[in-house]
């Protein structure tokens, strides 16, 4: 899967050795294959540069993901029910820029691009980045390939919050803040219940409570979902509105939604990226990470907090879009490498691109009607997920 | 230098370790021996603070109980019996994990960290493996790599739980020779659990015989590796042979009716 990666640094390393003029340097790689030969080699070789240890680099996969995002954004603003040509779209984009050439664009086209398409595309990118980044972080901190950003009850809490607003007949402007509060509240309850449990002296390792947090999340989500379903059953007239929110949609996206999520996404993504090395340390398990000096309980709490804030904000403006948090990080792992230095940033960019394209599909396959986003991401996501599971099992059997 | 005073560990109502008092000086190798379930692993885990313990553990004269994880990780490097080895991680990245206690929170490795790890890979004959994924390495290479990660912590105390259990007979001696050379180079205090009593006797300066969580005997190998000391704990079939070179070999002989 990463055949190109390990080879490249070594080629460069031996090229440098040649340049430095060590005649026996070229043979070093061969000799090191035999333990004993390598031992003699290094005993004699004080003039040797030590082995070059490089950490995983995200540069190339990140560049590819950014290119994909650029394409997705371009497609996203160009496609829609109003039949605007790419040239018109480009002109409409330019005309609002500070220094633009003299252009004559109909004001209605400018409005379509700037007030309808652009906020929707940008919001889709922010939501996709957050769901994918949050999923990657949850998978890292819970060391579970099936973890997604909804693991601790974000979806159930947001769903209940949104349902309350809709059946209560409150203004739809209240949807995002109440959904956000429900999502964040559900995770807080999960964490308080889960991290307190299972911490007797018998459990080895520090805290030892990851499993109990996940189980508490299952219980909290079940409870909140039950309440939400009861409310739905009591207010069947609101069903369609509730469902269209739950299945995820960006059709009402506005700049105010973008302004609402942007700070959360920036802070959350920044905090997650700052923990990329520690998430790599966690790959050897909580007990070994602790013996390497990591405060595992604090790391887990910080990462969950960051991922939850961002995910809750994303869910609050977009509804419950499934699968992005699982399929995007796993695709990145399989294709670019499993280090969180790669997985976190590349997942965020790739998740943004994926959701923008999924939203394009959502509004075109059945135009003028819109297909729920979760349907699109699941139709792509479910088969892919099976593939990920199979290949993970295959790799585990090999190791 | 490490000191244990009346250290005990319980798993629920079960006492796994009781009243262990012991010292090991700089550069000293203390071998932990004893039958299965004797408490060897638990003792190592207590020193690494992987389990809660009673009593007092001091490292370099400072009580270990109140230290932060990071401070402890600068003093104690712990190699568990079955380390987790993510198959897609590269060997270079794996060794760099050992620098964690020296890297600030949310910081990343510096060139100095990479140089230290590169030198360790050279020292342990793993230079060519730096870019390889762990899933592609052999058992012996992985065993040295785990040791390299522990040494990257630059801690004066090295805890090894059955470091040779996955290796063949020849590789076991190689691995222990390597540990021996490294502890002399760096005057490391080594605490290791070793199943093979013969090897334990050849490498350790002193042996600590544990049984059911208590110290049954301790002292230099010739004093501990005696039939009358070992038999009550390992069974009546244990025999201690002396080789022509004067080394003690411990074997377990089949019991037959005459």
C-alpha cells in the first residue's frame, strides 16, 4: 500500500553517502541485512553518518487531497439548477473580488453564485473536514477502526435537540444552537458516566476506561434516541421535517451557517492536528503510551473535547451525515499511510472534497428534488466499508 | 539505582505481590525468576507504575510514586512481554516513540531526537530497517527494535519482561549479550524477568526468586541456583548441573518410577 514511501528516503540516503565519498557506504545497506556484518561495520565506522530516521510525511498525499478539493469546489459552484456556464460562474466569482477586470455579469447570476452556491459549497467543505477529522481522531483515541464521530452520542443528542425544536414549533433559527447543545451535552454525560466506571484497582493500565466510555455512549445514545422516537411518534405531522434534518441537508446553507461553524472547525481542527504525534504514540496501546510518559487520560479527554466541539457544530448546521467519518480516514490510511501526521490533515482535506462532491450528487441525481446526503454517502460508504473491513482482516492475518 | 521497600500489589482480593524489599545499583542486572504466577511481571509493572502498588519505590533516590508520567518515563524504560507493534508503522517512527518523554506536549521531534534514534538503529544493527514497516520485520529484528525504542528514552533503569521468549536458543544468548553490553556502556540498572534459569544465571549479577508474590530467595546466581533452593518452587525434577566451564545449567528431569 505504501510501496513508494520507504524506498524513497533510502535512495536519497545512499545518494548522499556517495556524494560524501564513502566508498564502503554503498555496501552498507547490503551488509546491514546480515546482523553480524552490520555489527562489525558499525564498530569500524566512526566516520559513518548514523541511520537516517525520518518521520512520515504528509506532503504528497496532502497535495493530492488539496487538488481534489480544488476540483470539488470548482464543480460545486458550477453545478446547480440555474444553468450557468462555467464562464458566467467564473465572472460572477471575480466580480465581487477587490480588483477585478471590467465585467458585465447579471446581478441575478452573481447572487446565485454568491448567496446560494458558494455558502453551500464552503459549508459542505467545513462539515466534511470536521466529520472526517473527528472520525480519524476518535479512531485514534479509542483505538477502534469502527469509531466514528457519533460514537459518544453526538448524533443522538443533536437529533433529540433538533426534534424538540421542530415539534415545539420554535423558529428554525433555533435548530443549530439547540442541536449543538444536545450533541455536546450527550457527549458530556457519556464521558462523565463512562470514565468514572471501570476504574477499580483490578483493571490493569492507567484509567483503563476506554471500553466503558464507549459502552456509556451506546447507552446514552439509546436513551436519547428512544425519547426522540417517542416525540416523533407523538407528532407525526412533523415527521418529514425531522427526517429531512436527520438525513442531512445543505440546501438551506447560508453565510450565517458558515460563520457559525467556522470558529469551531478552526479551533477543533487545530487542536486535533496539534495532537497528531501523541495519537501516533497511542498506536502502541494505552499502557505502553503511559510508560512512554503520556498522560493517557488527559490526552483522551482533550482529543474527545476537540473532536466533539467541531462535530457538534458541523452536525448543528448540516444534520446527521453518516459514513464520512469512517470511510474517509480509512481510505487515507490504506492509500497514504497510517501515521496520524498523515491521516489527520489529509482526512480533513479529503473529507471536505468528498462531502462537496456528495452534495453535488445529492442535488443533481434527482433534480430538482434533493436526495438526502446520508443516502449518497451511505451508497458509496457501505460497500467501501465492507472492503475496508476485509482488507483490515487480511492485514491482521499477515502480521 | 532503584530501591523497593515493602512493595505489594493486589488485584481485587488476590495478592499478586507482597512485601518485596530489594535494591539494585547503577549498572547492576537483577534477574527475576520464579514459577508461573510468581509475580515477576507484576513487580516490573509496579516499577513502571502500570499497576497500583503499596509500599515505596525509589529511583535515583527519589520516590517514584509522586512523579509525573513523563518524569518517570525519563528514569524507567519498560519493555512488556508482548509489545504492541502496529504493522504499518515504520521502524524509524517506532524508535522515535521512545523520545516521547523528552518532547514537550504538542511538540514534535527535533533533529537531535532523530539523530539519537539513528545512532541507536546503527548500534542495534537495524540501520537498513529504518524505513521498513514493522509487519515486514523478523522476530529478532523486532526484538532489537523494541530494545532500541526503550533505549531512546535514555532512562537509567531498564525493565525487560521475558525479553527472549520469542527467540530461538542462539538468538536468546545474542539478545542477552546485547543487553549486557548496553548496560555496561550506559551503566543501566536492568531488571528482567527470565524464564530460562540457566540464562538468568549466566547474565544477571543477582537473582531474585519469587513465588506466590513473595521473595523466596535472593543473591548471586551460584547461591540461588541450587537444587535445594529451586525444588520447593519448581518441582522435584529440577537438577542443577555444573558444566566443565564451571557454569550452572538448570534442567528439569522427568520423574520415573524405579
